[in-house]
C-alpha cells in the first residue's frame, strides 16, 4: 500500500522554509547613513541633485578622473535630442540658484558640451562636490558582515561598498541604499557573431576600435586612406559610415566595407522619409544614397567567425549567406555592436536580471527593442526598478541591459521616483512626470553647422 510522503516544514537541524527574500520588509538600516551613488554621469549626478534637494546624505563614486568620463569618449558626438530633454529639472533648479544660465533648450549639444555646460557645473555645486569621489572605482558591494546566502536581519544591515582609488588603496563605505548608475558604455560587445570575447580578438586591439572614433578630428590619420570594416547596423554604425564617407571625399583611397548580420541592407535604413523623426529618417536616407552610389561595400547576412593578423593587416573569416568567406587586408575594424552591463561587482547582492536583455527583470517586457522604440517605452520608476536586495537599484542605461532604447530623460524620471521613495515620499515615487513626444527622442548623427551629430544606440 502506497503512503503519502509528508515533509515537515521544520526539522531539528534545519531552519523553516524561508520566505521569499524579495518580500517587503518593515525595519530598515540606520536612516542617518548616506545613499551611495555609483557613477557620476548624467543619471548619477541627477540622483545626487535630488538627494541634496531633499536634504538626504549621499556619497558618489566615479571611476574616471572627471564627471561624465564615458561621455568624454564621444565628446565630438552631437546628440539628436535637444537640451530640453537632457537636463534634469531638479539639477537645473540647483544650478539656477548659483547663477547658471540655461542653454538654448532647442539646441543640440555635443557630448563635450553636455559635460562642460551642464555636468561639470552641477558637480561643482557646494551641495554635491564635497561628496563626490573621482578616480574611485567600486570593486564590490555587499551587506555588512554578511553574505548573499544569509537572511537574518538582512533588511536591517547596511550596505558596504568596497572602493579602490588610482593609487591602489582600498576603502570601505557604508550606506543605507545604493543606486548603480554606471551605464554600459565601457563594456562593448565583441565583433564575433557568437558575442563571445576571444583571445584572438583581444590580441588585435591595435586594429580594432569599439564605439565611435573621432574620424573627422584626432583619429583622422588613423583611418585616412585605409581599408576599413565597420561591424554593426545600428545608428552608431550608420554614423561611423557617414564620417568615413566624408573622409573618403578628401582621401579617395579610403575603402569602406560594411558588415552586418541583417539579411537586407534596407533593414538598416529605417523609415527614411516616413520616419516620424525627420533627422532619424534623413540618416537612413543618406546611408541609402551612399550604398547606392557604391561608396560603401555592403556584406549582408555576415557573421564574423574569426579574426587573424596576416602581413600586418587583419583577415576576417566570416559566413555570408551561410557560405564561408574570407575578407583580406583590413587595416582597421570599427565595431558598433552595442554594449552590455557589468554585474561583476554586484555578485554578493540579490538581483533580478532578465536572462535575455540583461535588463532589470521587470523592465524587460517594456523595453524589448523588437516591440518598442525609445518613445514607446512606458514611464517607470522605483516600483519597477527595485531589486530583491532591498534598497538597491540599477538605474539609467544599465537598467536597460543590452536594449538600445534608453533615453536620458527616462533616466531622470527613474531617479526622481527612486530618490523620492528613499526619502520616504512614497506618493511622489508612484507619480509619473515624464514628458516626451510620442515618437520619442532618439540620438542620431547628422551634420549641424558642419559638425557631426551622432547616435549611441
């Protein structure tokens, strides 16, 4: 006779079956502790401004030597979105108290202008500067005297943030909450179609560039008259191609090869004249014209399998339409294959990350780039961004993981909601104050007064 096996919820040697570690807790860490902000870019600085405005203590850590460190890498890039969508309201309020002049809200800033005219003045405010630590990399975050497995009094235990300065010195800081606004710009995706970093690709760093090089400026000599492969089909790749085409006008020997995994090049043009965003449509139209003119050699359905150095140049072994192909004598490869978040220093925290997009899990269905453009993503805040590790948040571009639809204005709304909640203003945290046109505000590259605009999609 079969009997039903009954397992007790407790035994003499085991704890009761634990409750979900993400359930709401009532007791919190010492409220006098600061909020730790990781990353001093636009979103991180907005968090500092909101906390300063509410009179809440904070500490901000930036691995770079200056605020907006990653933006400096594309300082030559002009944003498509005008100033009105790139300035946080509370940050502007703080700045105005100190005599700051608001830029023309309809003008399109360069990346370096965003830093010089907005981020740097904001960071220099007396409400923020004393609590900003530059050249300070966060190497790990945990719970004080605890590990990821322990539940006991976890919700009452403060965070401990391990940092390392440029002299190699390690320090520990305690916080009641943490906002990770480190972004994804510093973690590019590799060229290989499998999206796996290999020793071979890393060994060719002298021939590869990830991101958007200043082709019309300091990097011109590197690319003039060379045989160049551009990998990718997003706005960043299109912008790079436009810059190379302009270089080719004065250096006809420059050879441009465009490698994309899309099956048809038309898929990269977007809506062109039908696009609700005129500038974005014009970008696709201009690339379309360059391809039709033969100035760009396009390889569609192209998957890079291997890179090898031969006779001082790079040989690309790829599959094109599932046929093995070799592309030889490449001097330079510019990889515009997107970027990914870094979770390595968060290993001791309890996270809920979507397995596909690597975004905050609750955001994944809202930001799927197959369904949403940047203008159709529903506004969201603390409720969607909170992690199983109570009072830990991933905000800004990193919250979107690998999805390319993030907007700066969206990040500011995230921060407004998160900081309101951390300061006890639950009502404000649940409000929605994001105001964007329905078509969205995407960043693209278009010439403005003979300078290059660009997109970091």
